[in-house]
């Protein structure tokens, strides 16, 4: 069942505002098992219903976990309260926390990372699209479900919309996905690309990985070092921002060229030297992966159901 | 968000970090007061957000572009001449009259400071910092930034200050100290004293330097800063330490805790179109040099869109991440800003809906075409959430747009339209 999620995932949603409600409806429609909501003073009362689905809503994470054995949490709480929500999940020992929220202060994330160290929790995000696993109908995020298709390629990206872009190309090229993880665009996040690559590397359901990075920081160099050292599956990589001007922050808090190491060229060179196949154009991620899979004898045409 | 040096020094001073006596002036009267109080020997520093001030030049507006091109060709051209020839953004002077002679051209409304980082128009000078000169024995470097990989603050320090730390790191990496900060402990004075000792400061200055470092860490944490940099702090001939420069970057995401950072913000240092974009709340906008106006959702896709245009031989006129669009009037506002940019010859809309809904974007595009007098060709690529409805909205409206389903095809269309220099046709037929 690939990485992070599986058919035993019991999802809890924290932050049932309008957007949280819209998104959890789409996850329910996708077939994701949602067992609890957490929203102090929730206007809808003590439960949330959509179509023929329903789950109880609690004022605290601790109570939700106790009552429902939720083991994965998705956070839509607005930025000023997002770090507090993550800390609440860490305190409740939720194994997997996914935080979608954009605009979390970096000093808050310093506190979160300190709390994560030595805890029982893993964090994906913040400022990310979340995780989706087509084969288990598990959508823990904000993805447009239609472009995804079950298959054997993993996707890890800092950018959310580039996950969709890459997956759309993969699906059009007849390549399905095992799990797609958006790690988030902020300077401080939970698991970074390298950690996700490690998970894919030991995942029997993943035969190859698309890695999408961007300018700024050193995360792609760390990923390259891991690929060189340990990766035994092909990696196709694209780095966004090759044409971005230096010194300007490109939307993502992480996306600013602060020195030589932060440039797309430096990252591409590191990944290429580590053996990753580079897609120079973001429009060629799908076709590049198709070629790589065929060369490796791992291309699986879409199933008989198609 | 960046703030001015004089503001950084106010933050320093309020927390016990020693800075030279002085203050900021915008008028000759204020300058005269400061000169009387802190003269006769003073440093005069133009206050701008752009970097490269020391190696830049202060010129009349109509010479800005020529100076910029000169500097771009040879960034070191004016190094070492600045102070002596009184042309740059940092000047020395003795006595009130001489100092005012230096002050006046800086605050002249026709003056622009041009450096390799300002762009061809240069920037206006917001204020002039006038400070007592310091007698310097040695220059050091100190900064606190966020180390994303480790999720901790990182202190970088060097006994080779007063120059580019990147350059020191390249030529003499052993001279650059890196001290990770345990965020629970913070950076207490004893850690500061240990760092001061490692930097080779004399024993008599170690207590004061340790306090200075600890207090700079307070600035970092109390202000929600993303960067605190002092290059250089110095050892004076009296044996004291002092921060003679100061740079502070504030985390925009934390502005809700600090009244929007309004007291520290200087809009005159920002690009007017970027301010307009911010006030219209259309997302993250950055003006660039090309002629293809871009409207994209998501920072990563917006960068990738720019990259794709370049690969097809095009040049983006802007970066724009409109974020999650769930209101069509935001699309109209975004297009209003793009359309009014005189550099824009073609508009490229690339939306991959996740949280954002593509049909709402399409309705916004139709409204914009009807409300705004759009002369430029419009290339639209839609995908993701509610894409079928979105494409139908565009089709049924009958507005003249060129569309493509895939990113590469759409980018090629946009580049072709921009290079052909044609105008938008009036209808689909």
C-alpha cells in the first residue's frame, strides 16, 4: 500500500471552516475513511455529515483520538493557530500529521520542529497540498482527484500545483502513481524530500520517483546526496525557478536565491551527478518518466479496467 | 520584509546592543540638529532597502539608467572611490557645512541611488542616517538566520568582517564560524561570551560582546525576524564593541503579531505595481523584464510557467501566484494589473485547480474581457478541479482566447503571440 497512508488510515480533520468542509467532502467522495473532526465550538454541532457519510466532531484532539482511534490528522486551521494545532497533535501522539495551512510564521515552525524531535509524530507540511494514494482511495489534502491514477510511480514535490502538473502528465502518459507527497514550500517543514525518497526506496509498490524541487535552500542537495548514496530506483527530477531573478522571493517562503547553492543550476548539477534524470522543461516530466520506465522494463500500461 | 538600517539600529538600541550615536534625518533642519549633537566627524548613510549601497552611486534621475549599465558591466568600478569622491551612498564628512554639502544631494527629490541590485531606475533615498564616526581596530561579522534543514536558528560569525561573507566563505571557509542555536535555550550571554572568545576578541571585550550577541538574539526572536545581520560589528580603539551596520529582515507571515509591521514598513522602497497588486489582494506579484504577463496559481507552477516560457524563447513580464482563487473578482483584479502593465504584449493564464476552482477562474476571465479593454492576445490553459465546467464557460462566452490543454503547448502559443506583436481579435470567429 505504498508509503505513509494505507487502507488502515483513520483520518481526523482539524479546522472545519468553509474550506476544510469543502475539502473533507471531496476526500469522503474519493473514498477516504474520515473518522473524526476537531473544531472547538463547531457550528454544525457534534457531527458532520456529507452524502451517506458522517463523523463525530470533538473540541479537542485528545478526545477525538480517544473516541475514534484516529491515526492521521489533516490540519486546515488558519495560520495564526496552525502551529498550536500541530503541537496539539504531537501531544496526542498522532503518528502522521499533515498541515495544509499557508503562511505559518517561521518562528512557530522552529517550536514545532523542536517538539517533533523525539516525538512519536511525523509531520508533512505546512504550506503543502498533502498526500494522496490512489490505490487506497486515500486523499489527505487538497488535490484535484480526477488527474490521479493508481500505479507504480511515487511523486515528491515542494510545490502543490506542480504535483498536479506532473501527475497530469504521468497519467496522460499512461503512468499511475503509488503515493504523491507535497512536502511544502516553507523554509521549515516536517519531512523533507530526502526522507520521502527514503520511504519510496523501501516501498515495494513504487518502481520510480518524480522529484520536483525549486530554487532556495539546500533540500535538493540533501536529496541528491541520498540518491547517490542509497537510491536503487530511478528518479526523474525537475527544479522550478531556473529563470527566477536572484534576491526576490517567489511566493514560497523557501523560493529565493540566496547564494550559489540556492540556484536551479546548482541543484540540477547535484541531482545529475547523483544519477537522477533531469527534465529541463516542466512540460516534459511525464514523457521523461515514460522513457525511464520503459528503459528499466517497469512501464505498466494502465490496467485492464481501462 | 526588509527594514532600513536606522530602524534596525533602533531595534538594537532598545535591547542594549551598542550602536554609534546618531539618528535619521529627512530635512536639512533635522540634519543640522544631528550634526550639532554628534559632529564634527560623521558618517552619512543613504537609507534604501536595496543592497550594494556602498558600491553604488547617487545620481540624478536621468542618469540612473546609464550608471546602472556601467555598474553592471563593471561592479567594482567605483570601489574605493566612494568615500573619497563623495558619489556613493555612504560618505564621511567633518563639520556641519561640509556634512550638509553631502547630505543635500542625497535627499534631493531628483536623486536616485543606483547599485547593481536596484535595477535601471535606481531607488529614491528615504532618509539619511547621520552618525558619529567610530575609531575602528578590527571589523567582525555576525548574523542570525533560520536554518531550514535543521529547523533551528543558526548564528554565523567571523573575525573577517566588513566584506561579503559569501566571499570570505569561498576564499577562507575556516574563518567562518557556524553556531546552531537550541531554540529552547535561546542564546544566553554565556554562549555569546564563548563565541566572542572563539572570534579572538580581547578578554576585556568578551563580557560586552557576549551581551551584545545575546541581545541581538532577542531582536531576532522578539521581532519574529528571518534575518539579523551585523556586518560589521567592530572593536573600537577604546576597547568596546559596537554594531556599526545593521540589517533586519522580518517574517511577513508573523506580521499579525506585530500590527502588520506598519511602523517598520517603507512603501516608497517597493515597486508601485507590486504595492497595487498587494492592495488588490491578488496574491504574490513580482515585476520582471519581459513582455508576457502571467497569471498562475501556486508559486511552484508560476515559476515553472516562467521557465517554460523561457525554454520556448519567451520572456515573462511578471511572476504572479494568485493563490487559491475562489472569487472571480480576484481574477479580474489580477488581469487589470497585468493589462495595465505597458510592457505586456501577451497574457498567459495557467491555472491548475486544486483548492482553486477552474470554473470560477474561467468566469473571472470572461468578466475581465468584458470589463477591461484588453488589447493583448489572451492564452488560457485550464486544468484540475472543475476543468470541464471551466472550459465550457470559456467556450460558451464566445470571447477570443487561444487555449491549449498542456503546459508546453500553451507556453508555445503565448510566446508565438508575444513575438508576433499582434493584438487580440475581437471575437472567436
